[in-house]
C-alpha cells in the first residue's frame, strides 16, 4: 500500500470538480431520529429536461460507485464511467431523448456530504457522521429531485445498493416514479449478506489507523497522517471475491501462481494478486468511514420494515417494474430476484435472467443484456418521443 497517498481517497473541497454539479438540499431527517444539517449532494447529468418534465431518469450507483456514470478518468474523477455503454446518444439511455441524472449518495465520498466533509465546527465529520439507512439515502435523493424541479421520474434504475434504493423509491414515493428497474438485489438484506458485509466493516474498524474515523480529523491538521488503508483494502478484497463467481475464478485463474512467485514458499496465487489489485485501487479513491457507513446501511435494507412486511410494502409500488438477476450471482442469488418479482407482481412472476460468468458484477459488465432491460422499461413508461 505504499503507493496510496493521503489518509483518504475522498473528494474534498478544493479538489478538481470534473463533471460534478452540486445542490444544497438542506437538513435531511433520519429514519432513526435526528438530522444531518446543511447537506450538499453532488450529481452529474446528461441530456436535457423536456418542457413537460416527463423524460427524467434517475440512475443510482452501487456501494463504491458515484455520480460518474459516463466519462474517462480525469483529475476530478478517479474512476471511469461505470455504465459508459448505457448512457449517451443512441444508447439505451439515449440522451437525445432522456434527461439522465446520477447523484453521489448521502454519506458518500465523491462530492456529497459525508464523513470527509467539513461540519459546521470547521472540522471533518469523521466518526461523528450519523449512521444511515437506505431510506435516509432516498430521502436525500428526493430532496435533490425537488431542487432540480423534477416532478416525477420516468424511471429509477440501479443494481445492488442502487437496487435497494430503487425499491425504496417505489415504496416511499410511488407517485413520483413511473418505472423501476431493481437489478441484482433482494427485498431484504439476508443473514448471509449481513454476515459477509459485517466482516468487511470489522476489517476496517480493526485497522489501528482507523480510530473510529479519527484518521480524518488527524489528516485535517496533518495531510501526511496515515489512513486505514490495510483495513479498507482487506474489506474490498472480501467484497470483490463475493462480486465474482467461482466459475470465473476457476477458469480465469485456477491454481496458477502470480508470475514468478512461488505460493508454496510464501508467494501469491494469481487470484490473490487480482484481489490485492482491486483492494489497492479502492483505497486510492474511496474513504473508509464512508465504506463502513454505507455497508451498514446495506445491512439495514428491509423494504418491509415497519410497513407490515415485504409483501405489503411492495404493494405500494404502482409503476412499471422490471426485475433482473444474474444467474451466477452468489451474493444476491437469482432466487431472491424471482421472489422479488413475485411480490412486485411482474408478469409471469419471474425475474429477467442476465446470463453471465461474472457473478454479481454482471449488472455492470453485461451492458448489452442490461441495455435491453432498460430499453424495455423505457418503452413501457413512455414520455420521451424520438427527436423530442
């Protein structure tokens, strides 16, 4: 981890803005009580909002994503667009027809108010940032919707943590969403998912540099102060293992060593090197407290909480729905999307199956199949005639 510079990979005021725009959305009330004052959300957008406002589409990122859905790596954006093949002229989210908006979540680390942001006392929020639920993230996104002057979304789309927010949009604001596409997600976080994600949280909190988020406060005074890179890297290794399939790992790596390293003498297997690489990449562009808070928010996911259960909660959804899952997903197995399709009364009560060897990450990689799902949903909700 010697190539990681600084205590955090968070975007902070004074850094290059890139394609981000910023909206102040006021104080956000939290599901568990209290509020976060003076919240700013970062977002990016493509296309133009139609005069009647009916062509707006909300795209929601997963855990370590952000607003940069489209574009190259630049000084302002540490990672490339994560749905580049889906958004743009002539693509499934055709920006000659649709006005596409992608925010960075509340509690995130790429421009929206989060742990690395400066609080009213002039210090980083750091470990003082309140615990969040998925519903809190959606409350903030609804405020952004108001600020942008959008009355309703033609569609809300997202996978994984983004899919959790899609479901909450349907339950919390059914009259503001004409179409929903939750991808690679379940109606609730299962014990299996919570267990795996809690290990990631503990990996970060066990890093001696974490200090309950105090590294951010230390770095405010001393930019050379160390961050919990080892813990964040380990958490990402665990997560990335769950995002891919055992079949891919077997075919791609098998038991091959990494280069000239000898695994029988303390060297690495190729698959270890691959996971190391992804852990180190994340530590350069993400923040550890954000990772902890957003992973805990994913653990909170239960669309039926305080609503009479999942079936009752999902009866609130009134828009068109396409549910999709990935046949090799071991983190959110396909049967969970079939159950979701049943509760959402999708025709046939079966989810659309994305065929992929890549596991959970298939919703990011299989752009042709995901594109067909998006196109189908947008055709059903209407609101953006060609040439409009």
